[in-house]
C-alpha cells in the first residue's frame, strides 16, 4: 500500500503560470480556521445592492497581486473584490476568464445581493493586512439563506478567504471561487459550480511555488510481486521556465501470504 500525502486531495491546487497555489483548512498544512470579526471596529460600506459596485477604498499598504502593486480596491455585490471599477456580471464564469473581466478576487462570484434587513459589509485596514467582511449576503432575488465570509489581503501578498457561516439551504454549487490577474489568460480557480464550500472553512492563496505539481496515481495497493508506474510532474514556475515529468516504478516484492 502506498500514498503521497497532499496529492490525493481536492483541497489544494496550483501553481498557476505565475506561481500562486491554494490550500484550504481541511488539508494538512492548510490555514487554521479563525475569525476576526470587524463588525464593531470596521468601516461599514454603504451603497451595495444588486448588481453594483462601490469604491474605491484605499489600503494602508501596497498589496502585491500578480506582480502589480495595488493600493485601492472596489467591492462588488456579486461576491468579489476587484482592483478596477469594472462590474462583474451576476452570471459567474470559470477562472481564468479569458475576457475583459480581470484583476479580482472571487470569494463567491454568483448572483448575490444585499438584503437591507440582514446584510452588512465592512472593511478595516491594519498595518499589514486589510479585511473585508460580508455578513449575511443572500442570493437574488432574496432569501433567508445567507453566507458570511471575509477576504483578507496581506502585505506579503498572501490572500485568505474565510467562510464563517453558510446556511444549509444556501445554494453553494453555482459560484466561482478563485483569483484572476490583470491578464485574462492567467488566474487560479478553486471551484466552479460544484459542491465544495462549508461553514468554518478557510482558503489560502500564496506564492509558495511548490515544484511538485501532481503525482499520479497518488495512492494505491499493489498485490504481492506486482508493480505500478507513478508519474510525478515538476514545475519550474517561479524558478525557471519549463515543466518536467519523471516516472517512478513502485514494486511489491512481499510474498503472497495465504490467509488462515
């Protein structure tokens, strides 16, 4: 029996062609789940409704995003934060978008809206990070099912998305989560229109530039006196140009012991 820990899970991914990878709190080595509520201390964002965008909001530091310095951001009602004032449509798309929609962080890109009786949006600048908090966003046209989440942008370029609460009846399979660069062809998708997110969950994006990209198969069982070929793909993204593959051969030489 063999396994390569960390390569048999859907709880991590990347790197993309710039070097960003992601990992979630369900995976060994992923971010810890925690929640820093800024409802009492943050700035309450006004003006969000349905299919609109507000901003710009200034950051107290320069945030590096796909190699570009960012000092301002805009907040979208459809589940994203962008570094330009182009509104993302209510109909979500895969990442990379390969179109005019660029330069954003999609924490839950879907047809969301603000319910004036329930929803509150805040942001707060710290010395080394900015937090944007979405409390009880709802799906259009309105529902009692809500999602509460935060986007954290850190001075070192790391990005965290934290999901505090997702109602059991909230539709989770119609959204895009990921990061999209200024280049339409460059981005990193976590999930698109699939079951994945849950309450008390965190996702981290950073430039860790792991050089082992995939292992296939990543786990398995070999009967006695058998063998299996395993392909390991190395990526030099963030180091040099090029991607390489290496084949390993896993051999079982244990005797076939009869069961009594």
